[in-house]
C-alpha cells in the first residue's frame, strides 16, 4: 500500500514537472531580446516605448529600392573590343543585346586601351540588324567586361546610406494607443536590429530560461501551498492532481503556441475554461486559485501583462460566481454572456484609464471577445470528456441521475416499492441536512436514491416490501438472516456497476451502513444464547468501509433515523427527538464517523434538521367529520 502511495506521488510530481517543462519550452523566443509584437494599422498595445540607447533609423525596402533605381539610372555597362575585329559598326551578340534592353540601359562604355568612350544603345547592332543596315555580314566585335561592370555597380550602390537619421536615448519611439504606421514600423524595426546587435550572449539567453523555469516552478508551488493549507485531501487524490495539471496545461499550450507561431490576439484563448470546468467538479475557491496559477504561468508569454491580468482575473471571478451549481446546460450559456460583457467593459475601462484616449482601443478585440464566448460555450463538450476520462461527477449528471423516470429507478419503484419510498424520504432528509452544514446537497440526494438499490435482488426479505407481514427471514437462524440482509450492499454494488453508475455513487452504497451491526438479528442471537455470550458479532457486521466524507456520513445518519422512525408508535416531539439522538449517538459510539471531517457543530445541526423534518413529514392530520344520519 505504501509503495502504491509513493508511486502515485511520483507520477503526480512528474506530471507537474512536465507541465513546467512544456510551458518553458513553448514560451515565445523573440529574436534577440525584442519582446514586442505589432501590426501596421493597429494600435500599439504596450506601454510607452522609450529608446534606452542611441540607434540609427533604417530605410524601408521601398526607399532603398527607389534610391538604387535613381543611382543606377546613369549606370553604363563596360565593354571591350574583340581583338582582330573591326571597331565599326558596334556589333553585340543577340543575347547580349537583349540583356541590355532588359536592363533598361541607354548607353554603354567601351574601353579601348585606357580610353573609355560612351555610345548610345541605338548604335549597338546585332549581326542580323547590322546586315540589314550595311548589307554585309558582321560578327560581334564587343564583349561585356563583367568584372569591371560589377565593380562599378557595387561602388554606386555602396554610396547609398542604409539609414536616414538617428533616435537618441530617452526619445519616445511609440506610445500606448498610437496607431502603428509604416514610419513607426520602421522605427520599431530599427530598434529590433539594435537590440539584436547589443551584447546578447548565449550566457544571457540561458539565464533568461533559468529565470522562466524558476518562475513557473514557484507559481506551481504556490498552488500546491494553497492545496496543502485549504484542500489537503486533493493532494492525496492522484486523479484530481492530474486533472488540474492537464486542464491548466491545455490552456498554457494554446497560449504559448498562439503567441509563438501566430500574430493573433491573446483574447482568442478561452482562459475561462479553467475556472468553469474546475467549478463544475470541485469548489469555487479551488477553481479560482487554479485559474490564477494558470494566468501567472501564461503571463511571460503575453503582451501587455497588466491589461491581460486585469481582464482575465475579472473573467475568472464572473466564471466562478456564475456557476455556483451548474445543474442546467443553459447556465453555461448565461455565464458565457456575462463573460462577454465583462470582457468588453473591463478591457474598455482599462485602456481608457491608462491612456485617456478612445483611439487607443483596438476594435478588433471585441470580435475576439465574441469568438472567445463561443469557445466558452463549447466547454460543455470538454466537461463531458473530463468527466469520463477522470471518472468525475458533474452537477448536470447528478441531476440526470435523480430522474425517477429512469429505467433503473422505475424498476426499483415497481419491484421494491417500500425500499424506494424509504430511499426517497432519506434523500429529502439528507439533502436538507447537507444544505444546513454546507455539504454537497445534490450529491448526497443522488446517493440516497441509490443507496438501497441492492434490495432489488431480493426485495421480499425486507420488511418495507412485505405488505402481508410475511417475513421469510424469521424462518432462518439470526446468523443466516443477518447475512441475507448484509448481502444487499454487495448486490447494490453489482447492480450499480451493471447500470454504469459512477464510482462516487457506489461509495454511498458501500458506506451507508459502515461497519455497524445488524442490530435486530444480533440482539436476537444474544438473547437466544441464554446469557452464555457465545455469539460472534463479526457474523452480524456489515463489511464497510466506514464513511469518509460529510456526504456519506449524512446519508448513514439519515438512513438510520428514517428507518427507525417507522417503528415509532407515536410521532410526538419527545419520541422523535429521543429516537434521533439515540441513533446518532449509537453510530458515534461505534466510531462510524471517525474517518469523516464532521465537526461537533455539524452533527448537532444534522440532528436538528432530522428532528424538524421527521416531525413535519409525520405530522398529525385532523379527523374529518362525518355527516350525521
């Protein structure tokens, strides 16, 4: 058992180290150390950017192209005469003549010895055109001097400056909300080149990765600290810890991939998935803390961290508040609508408060908010996948399982009507008690409906299903009768698994009697022993286990007091109060609740609910008068 626990802990730790490693690996790696993303025509979404050092302003490609064209306008390729060929007329090969035309050359230079003479291109013939003009055959007598031509071209181009000025240290480059024009883009491009040319060594890059890794591990440890203080039971549940890692990891992978490989907005990522899906299966506090951890892990990858954190924290609050108990599918759509409104209001307010200008608002973000809302509604499919993959139980599934028109509950009502009615009464008692102490009322209500489902196997053995008063257990020895009654727990587990009930509900079946005795048959056996006390109590004891949660403990109490209440001859306040106190004290003395987190106040509140509800259920009605004849 200890080895199994160690193995679970190792797997959980590996999962979170993997989460940290993948996150750091996927963080966007910007060229050099220029950590900004922008688009021409869109507002600058970061804070004011000021030059930290002097840097030159580079010309754009179009500017350089125009200047190159201007410089090369009077460029003349250099040619030489072929030896032993007459120098007139100037004849070039057909391909060379076509190249000159294609290059847009108007003149060429011919070097004869040390003298260079410029000739217009119209004076250069091909062998064919020379024959037409002079009625005589000619062969090419000039050839391009490629080395001198390329050298001259390079000299002319090198005279063009790549820069057009300088930005001095302390000078503003761009301010938040400014529209990024082509000129602004060139300033940013120039700054990017300057960053790359700064002393950015491999050692510095390695240290930045170390810093990111430390941040990621620290934020994960903070979440672990929260669990250790407030939800220590989650740390012992491998399935729960893996669920947290996978859900957070899914959002982080989407975020880092979007920022690293695209120029799309961060607002396309549905961060609300984390608090929504977590809240469906767990509590609000844990949902918000996991959301906060995910935001902190994603922050190094996003632009404008301040705006990102403000908007996404507000979204997390709305997501948690809107899904206190998700019992209807429509609640997800309603919450998504509130999230859309929160996105728009928070983003607009933040931008206006930090810039004071409407032009700083990027209208495209409102489209991204709409797409994000659609993705949030799609979370319903993810809820189903997580529920099946991690064997969790959502409130929606619980509501579906409480439908008494389901095939299993209908069969229960038909074959074991007394047990079914008992289960209905127990579910009402347990749900009210759970509400009073802040436990999961819907869960305990559902568990109560199925806790006695094992009586379907042999309904005739249980008194509530014996309208004629014939009890076959009375024909058995107390030991045999006890084993028959105890077997309804194992039968319940078998029937529940055959009908694919969740394991969470099966735990209510196995724990609703804990390790208590079948008191009726045990006492009978003791009485039959004539005081010799030779009865083995283990033959009359349920196999357990004991309840481990508040909900299981509530069901155990509700089951006992409801069954016992049916044996009361009079439903007076004193009788009901005494019966409830006696049953619960008996269970406490047997140690049935030793493994649960129930407090003394919880137990007292549960007692009071049972007393009030049992009196209300079994109140006396007035006797209707008859007409005197």
